[in-house]
């Protein structure tokens, strides 16, 4: 700089002017950057607002349940009864504690469900209790037969039935509940968790060459075949259900189980057989000839939470991970 100052006044003025222009130019750029940032922030806020708005339900809403019955909701239901443990779990997961005015006698999750008024059983609920609760809608699931649903409708009770057969059915039902109750954002969070759990398990078992053979006994003497979500849990976990040749819920043939020789046996932990008063695990291991089954010999008779594997609701993500870990503990943590 000293060399420049020794040149001439003109040079000094030019240098000074250059500095001033640079300074002004810098302020202009800063001002523009600030303006751009504000615009970007406004755009982001608008995008967030738009995304949130797009997840709001537009009423009136027309939907159809598993029986083909069409429903029109003029607004989100304010009084809800659920007589299915899986549906109760889904509705609570959506944050509908205040709207739920009744649950079945068997609803025990989450803890808040235990303090709700009881509406009777899951196959044939207490119609008087339901009518007294004055619900806008009653949700029911796989346990209630269509003839019972019809009987309730004949009594003037608005009852919405679902019948999930697959993992995707569970996802769709939760999305539907979110739409009906205007809780679509909450439904998306649940669905994202279900989706991620499936992707994680599939990634963990993708290189399994020889699939393990699995037998599941969710109730004494009962297993499951193809066409049901419980069977799909085994398949997603990278294993083979030995009963998959048959369809639906199956009364077992003990000889066929021995012949199929499963590598792993899953059963409902803590369940007591009412006829013998024995724990299900003891019943399984004590059956004639079952001591020769690989799963029994290798001590691969594993108890799982029956509520997890039997309820097609938001915790099906946990059920999948539990089942996969029981079958492939080295692959799925």
C-alpha cells in the first residue's frame, strides 16, 4: 500500500473509490443474500404449511369397510368405541385417547385403554353398553363375524369392520383410520415405522440361502397357514412356515408337525392350556414323538408375546422384529 501512496493523488483517489465501490458492492450482496434467505425461509414455511394442509382430511368423507358397507363422515368422529384390541391400539397410537369412550374387555394396551369403559367381548360385545356410550362410530376387527356386525347395524349401531390379511392391509387400515379421524400426519409416522421395520428385516435376511422351517402355535392346538398376516411375518423374516400349504387358521395334526420337522417352534408365551392346565411350552415339548423334532432337540422352542403376534395393529412392526430375531438371532438384533 505504501508504494501506491507514493504514486500520485489520482491513483490514491482511484484506489479509494475502488474500496468504496467494493464496500458498497459487498453491502448490496449481503442485502441480496438476506433477501434470498428470507424468501427461501418463506418458501420453506409455505411448503411446510402446504404439506401439513395436504394431510388434513376433507369432509364429507366417503369410505367403505371390509363388509362393503359405505360410510359418510361429515366430520371427524368425536365419540369412538373400539371392540378390537388391534383397532384400539391403532386408535390410541393416533392420539385419540380423548375421543375413545369404550373398549372391549380384552383391551389392555396401551395402559390408558385399561381405564376406559368396557363394552364386552370381541366376538359379541355388549350391545346395551355400546348404545349407552352413544358412539359416532364403532370399530371392530378380525374377531367379529359379519353376521354379528349385521345384527349391530340392525340395532342402529354404526359399526366399521376391518379384516386385515397382510402386513400391507394393516398399513392401509391405519392410513384409513388417520383419514377418518383427521390424524393423517400421526398415521404417516406409524406407517413409516411399519415400513422401516419390514425393510430392515428384509435387508438383514436377504442372503439367507437355506430358509429355516418354522412352526407357530399361537393357541393350544392351533397354527396358521397362508393368507393371514401371522404367516406373512414368518415369510418376511426369511423363513418357511411349515403350515403354509393350508389356508387360514388351522387345527393342527401332530403327526404332520413331526414329519415337517421344523427348525424353530414359536408359541404364545405365558399361555396356559385350559384342558390340561399346563403351560403351552410344556404341552408342546411333552407331546408324543415331538422330542425328535429338530426345534425341540436344539432347544429352539421360543415363546413370543401373543399380543404382539396376534394383533394386526401398529405394534406389528415389533412383532416382525421379534419373530425374525427368534428365527435368525445372529442376523436380526
